[in-house]
C-alpha cells in the first residue's frame, strides 16, 4: 500500500473493521503524539491502558534517550520501549528488565567518536545550536534542541543538518530535536530488531498500527501499512512517506481518538 500525498490523508473513519481486526499491537511515538507541551496527557495514558486491557501489544518508539526509555519500560503499560529512534530498547522479562542495542559494543564505541567530532564542529560553526537538555541520558545518538527549549529558524536547522551529514552521520528531525545518527537505525529498523529480540515474535508489519506526528516517524510511516497521525502532524518534515489516516484531535487527545476507533472497530 503506497502512502497518500499529504493533502489526501484519509480520515480515521475510513480505517475499517477488517483492517482493525487484524491488528495485534500498536507502536507509538511519544513527543507530541501522547504528550502536549512536554507532558503525558491523561487521556492518552488511559488509552494505553484500554489498549492493553484489550490484549493488544504496546511498543513505545521514541527519539528520547535510552535513559528515559528505562523509565517507560518500567512504569508505562508497554511491552517494549525503543529509544533514540531505534538505537536501543528495554523490556520486562518476568521480574527483570533487559536491554538490547541495534549495534554491538565495538561499533557503538566507534560511533561515539563520530558524535564527539560532530559536537565539536557544531559548537565551533553554529553555536546557536545547543545539545538537547536530555543529552546526558543518551547512549547512542546526539540530539540538538530545535523546538523544545530553543526555537531554531529553518535555515539554522538546515545548517545543522549540513554539519552533521558532513561528518558522515545521518539526521532525523522531530518536533523538538535534530538527531545526529551515526548508525543505520531508524524507528522502523529498530522495531524490526527489537520486537523479535524482546517479544519472541517476528515483526509482521500488517499486524501493527503505528501512530506518530513528525519527521522522525517517516520510516515507520513507510514500513507499516496501517499508520495514523494525530492532527498536529508536522507535514513539512515529511519527504516521501506519510501516514495513511489522520485523527481530528491533536496530541494525546488524537492518540486517544485513534485508540478508541481501533477498539470500537475490533469489537464483535
């Protein structure tokens, strides 16, 4: 199923019962998908519990640090939490918590040197770009604040991307951060490795609904035939892949709307 152009996103009402009946789990972004102004919205948290109570698998996949993902895996009603846009993941196994990484330890050590070079270059060439306030909790990527505590202009974001890519790393831009990605991971690739490793099941894209809102969700919009966005979708951040369906509500309210629709259409 090819993605529709951004001006032809289908209303959530067109996500029909047969498609919903085949959904076994929901993957979801965190920032501006279940949160608003940096806070988890109550309606979204209630929706997560409703999905879990219905027997669906839940996987959070976020650009936030792996240090934060430790907390999500422990305290949210999720089966798995993937952080730093697919670089690593955490899950509960009985009473113990496990972690996994997209790349092995020697590769991560080499990637760390690349990130140090990028940090130095950005500090020298574009001092207006500052590391994200959550950088100290990161293990595999380097994030710069572009819309959380600091608002960078589009030309400044473009200059930041050019510096990062000039050092051989990839970039992905969310609603709050610009990430320097020194490996081959993204949200879709990370999920493809994390779900079999953590949940002991192959990833069948057609059996999952992905929900997101921004540019760092593009790989997942492309990978999963069923994808939806909340109304605050950052369309300008998407280049090639777009969600199939669009909620009327934004942020956590939009996520709750999507969850309610999915559960209603699945009902016998």
